[in-house]
């Protein structure tokens, strides 16, 4: 059944059918606010990362979590290639203990950045994930740097 409501001068068409999306109620506004505000503690988007990297002091170290071969084919400019399996305290010694690391991998289909974030957090290092990875970077229209 379709119902048309008039709300503040806007016609809204409501479908009372239950879908996989509507079967579970949305969180309360308060819970939604807490959740979405908290995301900024864990993630940075590609646009903000790009803007920060363009400055003389971005305020973080950008780590490419992909293999050296993929990194050589194209990576975010000024990113350090340090695959998650290689993240150990001795490899981080050149950065201050409070240095923020932003990690990325190929994109939403890849969990390398999340694995790196876990390793960094276990080493008590501040970390955020660059949402979207290389896929997101390219979607924003930004260029990759190559080793060739």
C-alpha cells in the first residue's frame, strides 16, 4: 500500500512494504549521532587526506598497505609502502610514538588497511583508515604516483 503524506509543503510517498532495509528499525537520533561522530575517530576520507598531504605539515604518516609490486604500479603521492605483515615496532622507530598513521589499501574490497590498523593499535600507535583506499582516491579524481 502506498500512502502520500504532505509534510511542510513537501509530498512524501511512503510505502508500507517491509524490505531488508526497513525490517530493522533505524537507531535513535541520539545513537545515530554518537555512531557517526565516532567514525571520524577511526577514518579519514580521501578528500581530506589529499588536502592535508598537499600542506607542508599533514599531521600524519600515510601508509600504503599493498604489496610492493602494486605500490610500484601506482600509489598515493608521499605514501610509505609498509604492508601490514611488516608492521613491527622496529619499522616504526623513526616516527615519534604519538605520530598518527593513516593506512590505506586497494579499496573497500580489501582488508589490508584494517589489518594494518589492528597491528598499529596493538603497538599503541594512533591510527586511522583512509576510507575507500586507492579506489576512493581515484574516484575523487586524484592521481597516483608510479615508481616507473
